[in-house]
C-alpha cells in the first residue's frame, strides 16, 4: 500500500521560468539516468533480495527516488507554465507535447524499461546501482552548471547530494556482504586466467604499471601469444 504526502522532501521553487532548460531537465524525468529509472530499478530489485536489511534499504531508496521524480516533475512544470506563447517555449518539445513533464529524455526519446538493470543477484544489482547513481550525479552536475535560476539550482544540488548518499549506502551494503572490493560472486568458478593481466597495448618502455597489473594480485603477461604457446601474428 502506498500513501502520497503532498509536501515534497525538498521544497521546489522556480523564480524565472526557462522552457529550454526544462527540456534539459527531462533527462532526469524520462531519461536513462533519470529518477523514474532509478525508482523502478531499486523497487524491482528488492523482490529478488533475501537479505531483509538490504531489501528494506532498496525499498526506502526506491520510494525516495519516486519523491525525486515528483520534484523534477514540479521543476519542469514550473519552467513551462504560462510561457506557451514565448519563442523559447515554441522551440522545445513542449510545443507539441504540452507543458509539464513527459516520459521523454531531453532529445525526445521515449522512456524504456531497457534503462533498468536488475539481474536477480544482490552483488550484481548493488554494483549496477552504484553505476546508476554515478550517471545521475554526472547529469545533475551538468544541469547545475547550465542552470541560471537560483531556486532551480538549490533543488538540483539537493538531488545531486542524495545521489552521493545513495552511493554510500550501496557501497556499505556491498561491504557488509564482503563484496565491496571482491569481484567474484555467483557459483561458477573462474578459470586459471583470472589473475592474468594481458598487456595488449604495448608501447615498449612507456608501458604503464600500477596495482591493476602488478603482483600480488596480477601476473603481468607482456605477450599473450607466447604465454599460450601460439605463434605471433
């Protein structure tokens, strides 16, 4: 059962409407990195999760994301209300679709469930969620830099902040499973190449080395063909 409280988590106030900016905001309503995608992704994932604490966290964050969707919708509505006769409005998607939010991204592509990542494995899902939050945070940062309305900026900064908070929660959940830095999960054991780093972009003395291709975690193979006993090509 769901209840809708009419007061948003964060107040939305737009001082100066800008329908062209509203079209950019559609990215976070009906786009791949948008709040609808996140809300549905976390909600559906929760049905796969047996860990009661992580399931509860996913549902809490999913419902917060629905609240964020409402905030973005209100921003878009405020930026397109009573400006339908302006040249700026006529140059946007709203001239055809009408004012307010729509299930479109900023380029007019319709929202699709293909944006949602859920695979029935808690480790896989939590890692997908970290990536989703990173994508959303990057989009909000770009929007903040383009925004000229201070009220809009305050709301966008709040939304960006919560992306960081959710990332931290997902990382902590992974850590509680011992999988924050462990790439292995599932029941299939990897083969003997699991600790090999193949140098396939060799440039002689300028090859870069780091923790990602050095012992003790990795065996550095400069020539995979020779290592496998096959002729060079």
